């Protein structure tokens, strides 16, 4: 009986942790990061209420797909790819860097489809 209760308790804790993780994943983007994205998006798509709604939707979709840590890594790779020189060539040629950027591009494409 004690074993059954222990297993049931462990299972319920695991379900609670996974549900919490999904919610935390969606909300792990700091407000400043979301605002920066929306401001840049609006600069590209117009300074209107409609653009605000679309850009806000876009970062919400990206946040639901890509954890914030991966978003930051991909943005860093993209920034470093713009810098010339031998020291930054790893950001242009490594498979890891390419995969990070590809994941971000896929999330952005999904956001484009759903929000624009």
C-alpha cells in the first residue's frame, strides 16, 4: 500500500513539474526582451496599433517555441556574424551556430504565419 502511494505521489509530482515547466518556458522571456523585439518589429512594420498587435503576437509565438536561453544564443550568433575578422568566423561556419540560427528562423517563420 505504501509503495502504491509513493508511486502515485511521484507521478503526480512529475505531472505538476512538467506542467509548470511548460508555463515557465512560455514566460521565461524578460519583459525588456519582449519590448525590444516589439520595438524593432514595429520599426520594420510600421508604428501603428495593428503593428503593435502583430509584433506582440510574434514574440509570444517565438517564446512558446524557443526557450529564452536559445533565443539569446541565436541572437548573439546573428550579431557576431555581422562582425568581420578571423576571430568571429566560428559564428559563421560552425554547425552549432547554424543550428541555433535555424531554430530561431523556424520560430520566426511560425510567428509570421500565425501573426501577420
